């Protein structure tokens, strides 16, 4: 296949960069999305998500004529499905987008095509959900239509670099499917490509994020234990990690994003009687915003009347604009339900929020407590002198071990660190 034609269904955080990268490597790419705004923007060379350098790459791809967008699929050599797989309120995978995308491509499938699921999905999705739909094409799966899973593993903020350099796992419904799909991704992947069966690939992807979620749950549980025992968890983790085979992650106000807070549920859903640690870890991390609120209550127990709290950062992790599943948003909702808090937030990455102040001084005005919720680089050196002047009570609650205790205290603030029983 010299210049393969690829149809990418879903132009979000994964589908759009993947389309752009194939297109800038000489492939003809049709990006498909049900959202006309995204399609129209892309055809003008504009992008609808924030990701470093993606705008430049998309412009180049569109200008070269190799990348076009449409609301309907086209005939192609390969079809890549990169649509959302969210969890519902009762923690079950919502596979409706995968089903709709698979059904949408059936009329365009021809002998020799590939169909690749990139979306993170519960193990079994390709064989149990997609294959029965794809069979409607009349093509023999694994012989005339090559089918598999090639999970994305990129980190938001570093997507373009990681797409090329990360190792990839490719699982096929049979060996030849995996090999055909590997040859396609080799067009731009520099990392190793490991082949396996489709269920193992699906499981690997959710296990990777589950590993991280369980590890963070351990850190969060330790934070609470250390608070009770008068110990500083951050020092414990730092020193324990000096052991050559220990790597405990960092505690914090909770786990957000569309991956770690979601993917472990895909395992729990399939085997609820066995996935005990996984489920407990999810619940432990989900309970952190309430724990942060309990600590805020405790810090402000002597303040009478409405207590004013200034929250710095509302995204799910630092230096990005993404608020999906952010534990800080959850914290704000818990505070709203209580009704005795006046909330103000400041996050330079987020354009609009109902409590948004215009800067670090405005957010601190009349406040009883500043909560450092997200460790954006720009919060490293706060204008503490000016903030101190406008605050009612000088308290700083650092949920990320990000600020310098000495510096904060030298400006007349009380410094409280999440997970540090010694600072209580
Ligand atoms: N967090 C902690 N403590 C830590 C590390 C992270 O509380 O020690 C929190 C962060 O604050 C954030 C959440 O975890 O709220 C998730 O952040 P993250 O940076 O760990 O991960 P994501 O969700 O941005 O991206 C992950 C990555 N997976 C792994 O590192 C195993 C990425 O490679 C995947 O491609 C992505 O999920 C995905 O799409 O599945």
C-alpha cells in the first residue's frame, strides 16, 4: 500500500492528531465527525481542541490536500474508530458511539479493508460488539476484513510527540489482522509495536490506567493515614521511593480526566465479584474532594458566618485547559451543596467559570483561605505580599505539596499541607 487512504471516525483528542499525523506522512485521510462545526473548522485548517503544535500540523495537512473532513465516511483502505467511550452515572461503559461509528462504516467496507478500534473499551468490545455489526458487510472477518484494536496511549499536552515515539500494542482478531494493522501504523510510529490478540490488547490498555489509579489510591489512603498519625506523607513517599523497587505516586484532591477516572470501571463492569481492589481504589480517589472539604471545614472552624474560599486551578491536571472529571469541579459542587461557602476560582487556562476572578489578587479579596488545587507552573510563585493585603484570614491549603512552606509562612500565612499530620 503506497499511499493508503484512511478514514478516521471521531475528530477529538485522539482522532484529530492521528488524522493529521497520517496525512503529513503521505496518506490520504478523511476525518469524519458527526459535529458539523468540527468538520467545517477542519476543512478551513482550524482546530477545535488545544494541544501544542497540533494547529501547525493540521494546517499543513489540510493545505497539502491530504486531509479533508466530512460528516459521513468515505471508502478507504483502513477505518480507524476514535470516538468517546464515557461511563454512565451507574459506572457502565457507554458504547453507543462505538456502535454508531461501526454501523456507519459498514456500507463503505470492501474486501481487503482494515477496521481498527482506537477508543479505550471494555475487554471483549471488538469481538462481542463490533464483529457482529461488521459481519453485515458480508465480508469474512480476519480473511477479507482485517479487524483489531490499537489503543492510543498518549498523554494530553504531549500527544504529537508520544504518538510517534510511544510503544504500541496491536491486537488482531487473528494474526494476519494484527500484522496488517501494524504495517499501517509503521507509517509514523517509531516506538516498538507489539502484536497480540484483540482481547489482550483491550485489557492492556485499561490495565495501564488502572495501575496508575490504584497506585494513586494507595497514595491518597496513605495521606489520610499520615494526617491521623502526625506524619508527613510527602516525605514518606519521597523516601520510600528511594528504594529501587518502590514507586508510589502522589496524593492529591482526587483523580480526574477521561482515562484514569473512567477506564478501571471497564474492568469492574465485566467482573464485579473479582475486581475488588480496583473498585475500592476508584471509590477512594473519588472520595478525595469530600476529604479536602472536611479539611477546609476544619481549617475554617473558627470563622463565623459565610466562609470565603479562593480556589486556584480547576483543571484535572496542571498546565492544560481540560476540566473533564476534574476533582476540583466536584469539590466546588460539594461546597455549593453546603451553602455556607462563598467560592471564587482563578484558573488562567479556563476561559469561563461562574466564580472566575480576573487575577490572583481579585480571587484573594476578602478570602479566609486560598486552596492550591492544581499545580499549574504559573502558581509556583504567588504574589503573596499583595494577596495577604486583601485577604480576611491568611490561610493557604496546599493540596499538591507545590508551594514553599517557608516562603508562605514568611509572608504571615498559616500553611496547611494535605497529607501532613505534622502541620495540623
Ligand atoms: N494524579 C495524581 N497523582 C499522581 C499522578 C496523577 O493524583 O501521582 C492525577 C492527576 O492530577 C489527574 C489524574 O491523576 O487528575 C490523571 O492524570 P495523568 O497525568 O496520570 O493521566 P491522563 O489521564 O492525562 O493520561 C493517562 C495516561 N496513562 C498513563 O500514564 C498510564 C496516558 O498515557 C493515556 O493515554 C491516557 O491516560 C488515556 O487516554 O488513557
